[in-house]
C-alpha cells in the first residue's frame, strides 16, 4: 500500500522535474476492481466522448454575445455594428480600471487586447477580441462573416453558434456517444457587453440555470438524446443508440453568495453530475490558474491587487492574482473548497480540475487520496511538455506530474482541439509540418497516448471563446504558427504530400463546429495516429464515473511508466523566420504559391510571376509566365500588361478557333494565314476533298483556302499519288483537282494523263 504522508512531503519541483517523488510501494499495486457487472464491462459501450461542450452558450453572459441558437434555424447576422449587435463590448470601458485606486500607474499599452478595451474604448477593443495571426476572427465589424454555413462557423469562430442541433446530431451519427454539456457564464464578460444586447441582468448562476433548463428540455424532446444521471443511465442510453448527455457547470462565481451546500444539493437535483470548483477567477473555493490578460484584468477589478513577483500581464506586473516568482497562483483550495470536493465525492459526482491552480490541484489530490483515490479528471486542457514554449509557461497547461495524479485516481484527460502550435513528438511518426492543424493535435494526442499513457477524450470547448483546430488546406488560415512565410510553406507542403483531403468542410474550414469532430478523428487517423482509444473514450468516461460511485480499494494505477522524452525542442517563431529569404524587408516562402493564389512577390509563386507591384503595395496573385506553367490542357494568355486576363491560364483552343501561335491549340498547330497565324488545326487530318483551312491540315499538304478571300477551302492534290488509280492531279484551271485519265485520241500534255500511259508527241493519248 502507499504512504500518503510521504507523498505530501514531496515537493512540486521534484514532481515536475523527474516524477521521482512517488508513493513508496510495499508491493505492486493490483489492478483496480471493476465496480459493475463483469459482462457489462467486458462488452463496454461504443463511441467517443466530448468532455467540455458549451451547448446553449447563447444564454451565457446575459445572452448578449453569441449569434445563433442550438434549436432555431441558422440565420444571417448584421455584422457586429457597435452597440447594436452581438460580439461587441461596451463603448465606455476606457475608465473601468479607475474603479481601483492604485491602477493609475498601470500601462497596458503592451497588451493589445487590454489597451483596446481599457485604453481606447470598447469599439476598438471589440476588434482585438479573438483576432490572432492568420485570421480576422468574427468579432467587432465582421463583415464577410455574417452568413451561416458559408462564412461561419469556421475554425476561428468565437461569436457564432458551433453547437447547433443539426451539427450535434451529425457528430452523434459519426460516433460521438457521450457529451458533457457545461453551463457557462462570466460576470465580467457580461458586464462588458452593451446592456441593450443582453436579455437579462448579469448573474452567472441565473445564466447557468437557464442553460441547464434548456439542456433538460432538449433531452426530453429529442428521441436520439437522453440525460444521464448515473453511469448505468449512460450505458443504457448509449446501448439504445442515443447520445448520453451529462450536465456540468463552469463559472467563477459558483453558487454566488448562497449556502453552497444547499445549492450543491439543488443543482444535483437539477441533474448536474460534474462541475469545476474554480473557473477563470479566484473564488471562495480556491485559486484559478491565470492564463489570459482579460481575466487578469477582471481579477484586478475584483480585488484591486497588483503583484510584482512575476509579470504575467505587463511590464513585470500581474494584475489581480497573487503569484509567486514562477507566475503560479499561490492560492489553492480553501477550506470551503475542500469541503465542496468532499461533498461532491459523497454524491458520486465527478470533479473537474480544469482551470484550478497547481496548488489547488495538489490540494484536490490530497483529498482524493484520503478517499481511496477518488477519480479526478481534467475536462479540457493542453499537455504542457508538448506545447510551444509560450503556452508551456502558462499555469493552465497540464504538466506530467498532474497527469500522474489523474492516472492514480483512475481519472482521464479531455484534450483540447486547439489551433495552437505544438512541439514535434518524434515518437508519433507524424510530421509536424502544419502548425495548429490536425498534425499539431496528433503530436499532443500521441504524446498523451504513448508518453503519458493517460486515458483521453475530446475536450473541445465549443462555444467557449476558443479557436479550434485549423484546416490543412485552403485560404482560411491553414497551417500557421506565427508568421506568414512558414504558414505558406507548410500549407503548400500539404498539397504535395499526403494524406489528402477528406472531401468535407473540415478540409478548408477546420474544426468549425461539433459535427466535424468525427472528421478530425478521421484526419488524425489518416495521418498515422492510433485513434482507437479516443474512439472508445465514452467507455473510459463511464468507467471513471463508476469508480466514483462504486467501492475503491486504493490507487487505480501506479503511473510509474510516464515517459516525457521524444519531444523536440521549441524554436521561437521569430528565430525560425530568419531562415526564410526576404524581399522588401518581408520574409517569404519561395515557390509556395500556385496559380491564382494571393502573393506579394514574384519569388513566392511557382511560376515566378506575381501581379503585385511596389513591394506589395497592392494585393497580387500568382499568374503564368509561359505555357509550361499551365499544364497540358491550357496555355498562358499573353496580352496587354495590366489587362485582367493577362498571364492567365486559359483552355487550349479546338480546331478552327482563331490563334496566333501553336501553343494555343489543343492540336499543337496554328496556321492558315501565315505560319503560326490563323486557325488551330490537326496536321494531316483531312483527306483530299475535305474542308480545310491550312495546307498542313491536309494529308496532301495543300488546301485551297486563302486567308483573306476564301478562308475555308478543301484539300487539293499535289501529286498523282493523291488521286485514284485511274486519275491524275490536274493543272492549270484544274490545278489541285484529281482528273480522270483520258482515252485514246484525247488531248493530253503528259503521259500520266492517259489511260494508256502514253501521250503521243504530247498532243493526244495513244
């Protein structure tokens, strides 16, 4: 058995560096007992699980942010006009920080989003929200992102519905058999929205109740989905071919100021079976993992605290959170937080550690350990060791020592389907050459499967202010890791090497909505990942839930086999960028653009011809230089420079279409008026007497056509061999025409004109 006191004496540093401070084992840990009937466990249920899904988030934030609902027909939005539509913050946020008396010296100019929100005002701030490299987002004035199914959703959607019921059903039909629906809200975000856009006053728990009610109504009125209140419910629902829905809560002001015990009982009665004690901000239950400047500002407005131990926010300062020198929140679970977790365990509820500070995670693990390793899980997160260096510094990412804790309790991990750059996991065997796409997701997934050996499901976080997995193809932000040259090179590489496209919206829209989760699995599988554990993750979730509600005899898994090797070093984008050549001071990827793709410089185009001029003063596109750029069925149209059709590849012409050179013709031959001028024709394709336009079109190499007077003629003979056995090729007025040979006594001029073969004295046939 293990020794809890020894475990608690291990330092976090030792855990993080070596995973070496593990419970002393007097004897090998036995496999965990199965809490339910053996037959049910052996058979299991099919399908994958999505552990963090903000269905009905149109009711979050006072109902003032999202466009489109789960159940109504999808409709066009008006484009985010200030103060009048969704995805807009208030115009008067610039003085909000003045609510804290010590905020005057805080310079937020180095944080674009905060500078927009608090320094200039909401109109400008709205334009910053959700806008990262490679995308224009869909916040602020999102003209061109207004029409459903064509302009939204796509991978970078944060303000339009991603969980419409048609897409949810599509995901279910594609293999999703269990979804954790998380009711969400945030008072700060709600109060930042124009009041006229909200449907109710800002109250996080009211928003949560509205969403939970909608979820229950949805489950009660659809014959393909049902609410799971117990693990047995989930097994039954899935075995009936339905989607099992489990209710959860994610909000910072959990239970408000009410008696939390009574509220926990009430929400349990409403069907909630899992929740996060902490979300974006510290609350009475514990500390949050800081990760976003917006919520650091929100935390500052809660407590007016400015911390100088570490500069998470700007200029050596962290707003709101009390952090140590490593930028980690010093606040763990409070006494109430530990009591809340204990009360949840008494009810068999699942405890979600997502967003909890690292100290809070250790505190929760200590409680779980005391309760015979009660299962803990993370509904949505990133594996720290395989993420890019910037993200790996973030406390919200999950390090290997936390994964070890999850495994020991019999928990699992919901892997975020993010757009972020990952380091290459060399043991995956999958090239990491399209950052932010399914290739990046595959690096993290295989690291979790092979290295951390943790059970996983999706933790997609749809409708959660989160941009999703990028596409590998197309113009909508494919393959981007921070600078254009690399994204151009990587996107082109996807076209050159497999696997190819799936033939669905996922190819160019990325993970736009929940219905495309099966496509993500298929693409990752095509890349070479072993997706079998992910595809059966609903069973994993149910087993975790059964462990929570059934008897436990100790640690589920010693988790001594974690191996974090095989992760390639991370090179900063600005350093990688230096490997690319420059034109006009801008880095570019040579020969990365095909015809008609947007370009800045000639050298970006495979054809070495871009219509952009003056160092990309005007947007350009790649055009052809010569026929060789256009393939076998087209030619390069060489017209007046500046003409919209100049240097475009156009289809080659058929016979008798006008032409000016051989390369324009399908036949490869142009003529008739003069050499290479006139009409397309197929050489030597017309016999004597057939209609023609050029000499070389005839098998006789002679056509009666004249370019100016008689442009269409017929094929003529040029020798007797072109005529029948008893004919000869005429001359004079009959030049080029086959004539019947003449009989005895007929006037002749040559032997060949006579049937006898003899023209006597060149006057008459013999």
